[in-house]
């Protein structure tokens, strides 16, 4: 049996959960996991329901039949097939730790995605990418050619059917137009020293001031640089005995893990935009194995 997912966002009101569960039961579906959140501050309700169809109904039939309920309760409802792997475009500049981590997790099945290509403004990781039988695209970016470079990127997104862009330490700023076009579909990763330590060598700056926590933040990209809705964060504690080089090494490990968790949550439809924030449902123990392998 194929696993399906229903995601719903709407104004909070009575009867939503009952309507969803009753509809699925009436159409021969079995709920295997469910998460919900009622945001009292905004009056919004969010739910993610994993289910299987046990009597042969197709996802299209289930989706079509649910429209009247969605319209009545004014739901933003989407159905997803668990067998469909999201098409992801990776972007990287000169730091390859996040890229290499994603490629490894993808190779062993821990990140069940379809990597449609890797874009870089440099050539450092061309061989690594090609050796994984993944298309590599070099798009040079300068002050003079930025509009042309981004038009080339948009063409690639359309040609490959990209559903998610991952900035795996891609060090170029995307335009406002690009951020709007791909709203909620671009994930970025960066260290969590901002705004205290900007520019070059943030880890060295942190070391010189004796910072005791190193962190990383994964978020959706918006027109506000490094200020989009946060998906995932983590920290690592350090001591006076560690060097500036240790800071960099630990920081890269944290960045890689945080980005992988953010991607995992997004591709399994566990992240909901909630204004400037996100609602992120964790994977339940019973569902993680199937999510891991697709």
C-alpha cells in the first residue's frame, strides 16, 4: 500500500479533525499518523495526516472527493503521494561540507529526493557532482551579469521541474523576484552568529570573543537577507581549550546536520508557513522508517 499525506492550513474552527477523519474512513483509508497545531495567537489551524488507501481508491479520487469539504471549511488542503520524490536543485559556492553531506545522505537513502542538478558559481565541486551522475551547471555571477545569471537559473528550474532549491552554502544573494517566485521553496543554511559577527571569518571573530556556543540556522529564503522563516536550528557547546580551527570544524558539522533535518522535514510536508514563523511537525517513531526510504 502506498502512503499518502494530507496537509491542511485554515482558520481554526470546530469540526475540522472530525471532517477529515470521517471522510478518510468513508473512503476506505486508514490513518497511520497525525499531527495538529492550533495557533491561538493567529487563529490558524494546521494538520498533517499520513494515511493509506486500503480499498483501492486512487489519490486523485480521494483528492477530488475532498474538495467540497475543503471549500466548506475554507481549507488550504494538499494531498501528496509518498512514492513521489521531490525534485531538488542544489546550489553551492566554495564550501562543500553541506553539499557532500547531502550527497551522502541521498546516496544511502536517508534523504529520499531526486537531485536534478547542482549549480555553482565556481568549479571546485564539478568532479564530485559528476562522479555521482548528477548534472553540474556552472553559472558565473558578477555584478555586471547578475540579471542574466539569474535568468539562466530560472530557465534551469523550469526545465528540470525543480520543486525545492537548497542553498548548500551558496554565497550569492538571490533577487527579490526570485525569492517571491520560489516563496517557501528555497532553503538556506548559515551560522547563527548573526547579526553579531558578519562578513568574513565569523568563526574566528567568535573565537576571539570567547563565544561558548556555535549554532546554525536553516530557513526559507525571503527578500530579507538571512531573516526568512526558520525551519531548524541547533547548537554545539565549546570550551576555552578549542582553537579557532575547531570552531570552524564544529560549525560545519552543525550546519550540515541542521540543513539535512530541514530538507527532510520539507520533503515530507512537515513544514507549514505561519506568517513570519513556521510550524514544523516532527516525524513520529512509527513513520520515520518509511519516510527515510521514500
